[in-house]
C-alpha cells in the first residue's frame, strides 16, 4: 500500500493511485494545526528507536513536510533514534540510514523508495545479459566478458553499500555510475569495421 503523509497546513486529500493509497496525516488520526507548512530550517528532533512508519508519521507532524512512501516497502524496518537539531532532509536521512531505503526530495516533497537501487539493478541485469550474448556470439572474449562482469559486480555492491550507509545516492555518485554504464555501452557496441 502506498501512503503519503501530509503535514500541517497542506491540503488534506485521499486518493486511490494505482496499486497504492495516498493518505494524509489527518486521515491517519494525527491532529494538525491548519497553519503549519514544511519548515526547511533546522529544528529539534527527539525520537526514540521505533518502527519506521511511526517515525515517518512523527517526522511529517514535526517538520510539516509531506512524505510519500510505499508501506509494503518500509514494513519491518526500524528507524534509528534521532536527537538534535536537523534540517528536515538531514533528519529524514538519519531516520532511514541503514535500512537500504532512499530519501528523495522534490520541491519540499519527500519520497522514501528504492528508485536508484532499482535503476542500477535493472542496468546491471541488462548489461549482464548483453555481455553473455556478446560472449556467446564471440563478439567479446571470455577474459573481456569476465572483466566487464567484475565491473558490474563492483557497481552492484558499491551502490548497495552507499545507499544503505547514506540513505541516498548523491548526484556525483549517480553520474559516476552513468559514466561507467556508458563506457560499457561503448565496449559492447558492435564494431563498424
């Protein structure tokens, strides 16, 4: 099930969206003042270790920032304790770090998902298939195919580790992976001669 927790002052609505459901914090039974909005400055957070869904509800209430998530994806995850002054993005990242989930921000709207992980996994699998095909068609030597597969293994392991440790992939990290995939694309492109 997909939920969206709306913070105070955000128009409250209930949608059916594809396979999921988007809910407001009011729908979830949280009382909210009508005037608050997403606060981007640092504020005090004091959360114990708790279920991630509970921490995200508390975060939406404290910060006033909407959070969109797939409940099936966050089920079973724990949020780390959070204590101190944080901007909303830093607080949310701290809550998610270590879970393997990712925090994404779009115009003061936060999403928790695994979109970067899924994109990299899809590209790795696509390139594995293409490497196998090129090896089978003798367009790529076994040694060259093995070297490319080792590179894919490294990308998969490193991106997984970064997402789990950080709670996101930075723009620079994504660009680096895109350059590696582009280089592999060049290696697998059929020769024109």
